[in-house]
C-alpha cells in the first residue's frame, strides 16, 4: 500500500508558485511535521522555482505559515491586488 505522503508528493512534484508551496507545507503540518521537517521535505521532494525558494525558504517566510489558515496573508493581499486591478470598477460597485 502506498504511503499517503508519498502519493501526495508524486502529485505535487513541481512547486513553482507560493500558493502551491503553502498548500504542500500546510499538508505536511497537518501530518505532524514540524516547520523545519516540512521545509526540508519540500526541498528534497519538489522542484522549486527561484521565487518560491527566495520568498518562502531563504526569507524564512515558511516560519509564519500556520496550519489553520486557508491562505497566507501576503497571498491574500496579492490576490486582492490582482482582483482589484483586473475587474472593471463598474462591476465591483
């Protein structure tokens, strides 16, 4: 029988955006990994983009990711900025 964590990594080998990194990181936290173990497991099992590596690992942002959050605060801010810049003003009002 295949280990659920191994199966998860087979489905998530590429991690090129911060949303995916956070999703994988939270999955590991919910499976009783420490923050350091989760970071190391991702580094060893995923192909990471330079942006993800810099923003999440090098800058130690992974230490602020909480298991009970749906989305990290910085990504929520990014999502809102993109929404506000792409949706015409008359539709938002």
